[in-house]
């Protein structure tokens, strides 16, 4: 027989959780490894982070930089769903981030075999990859595999790169309904497991700024598919690269809880081809 009061709570039922918040046991802030971005963006569990920007601006690469910094500094573990590239290419990119040297044979300053082996040992313990070879998975499959990684390996974060590689779980849904349910499922997953998610989402179109002449994404509302990305994100990041100045602008455009998760603002980083990473400016 079901309990008619199931799902109804009083203050005493929530006391332990709110007391943990008061004593600072729950909302711990983690720096992401960039001193100029740290005041604007803090990792707090649970959290849902949306990253967008112009094409070829370095959204994925910068996300991997942040993930490697968090793995090195805080021993965080990640599960990665990134089907736009092969598993080997995704692993290669992480090796470069760990060693901070190019991987491929045509670079003179490429990493040594021993450096590659050392990187693989670290990545083996901190990064896990999921992929469905026969077809694009829906969010239920991704979260199911991520839950296994949490149970078996105690992961801290899920990286989805990009959003549009996820199949709708219900064909009868409109795209807007699909995105709303998908984000809600991810946020519920984060709350239940005390994890955070990075989701990379492409914009719906390129808009050239009248003054600078550069293609820019003005807000999270320009992400392809739905305004839910702006409404439901805890933090929204926009990445734009200026090829003439050789600078990349990182703009924090949305922060749900100011000061706790960060602040609205922007900073600049620079792509370093020798290290295959972004450096602070």
C-alpha cells in the first residue's frame, strides 16, 4: 500500500541537508585552474554547465583543458560522451592536455613515448569514455552508462560534446520538449549523484558583429534548438576566437547563484600550439 504522504516533506525532514549547507559541507567551490577565470566561474556540485560559441573557437579544447586541470588539482574523474571524434582521437587530445606537448608525428617538439605512457596511466584512472557504436544513443542510455561509472569508479562529472549527437528518447516530442526533458534528466542525475555536467551546444546561426566584423554568439538563447539552455543552465559560457589578434574570449553569460558559482564577466586566453592548450592572458 502506498504512503499518501510520500513526496511531502517538513523542515525536520530536511534539517540534515540544510545544516550541511550551513556548515559548508555541501557547497564547496573548486577552482578551474585559470586565475583570470576563477573569479567568474567556480565548480560547485551539483551543477549543469552549458558551453557554446562560434564554430572552431575551441569550445571542446577549452573544456578538456578545464577537465584536465580539475583532474590534476582535485583528483576529479570524468566520463566523456564525444561521438564527433573517435575514441582514439579523444584520448589523443587528453594526452596532449596532460603532457602539454603535441602528439602527432609531424610536430618537431612532439611528446616522447614515455611521456605518452605516463599520460595514459593518469588518464586510465581519471577519464572514462562511453560510445554506442551501432547508433546514436538517447539520454537514458548515456545516463545509465554514467551511473555505472559512478557506482564502479566514483566519477565526478559528465562531459557531453556536443548536445546534438543525442537522439530524442521520444519521437513524438518536439525539439523544444526534447531539450527540456533532456536537461531536466541531467540535472536530476547531478542532484542524485552530486556530480556536475559540461554540455557543449552549437549555436543556431552565425551572426557577424557590425562593429568588429567578427562572428559572435551574443547569448545562450542563440543555441540551436531551445531557450531552455539559457533558462535551465546553472552556468552558461560563450567562447569566441579572434584569429587576427590570436585571442579567445571566454564570457560567462549566465550564473544561477552569483558569487557561489561565479559572476557575469569575461576574460581572454590564447591558444598555444606548442602545448596544445589555452594559456591565460
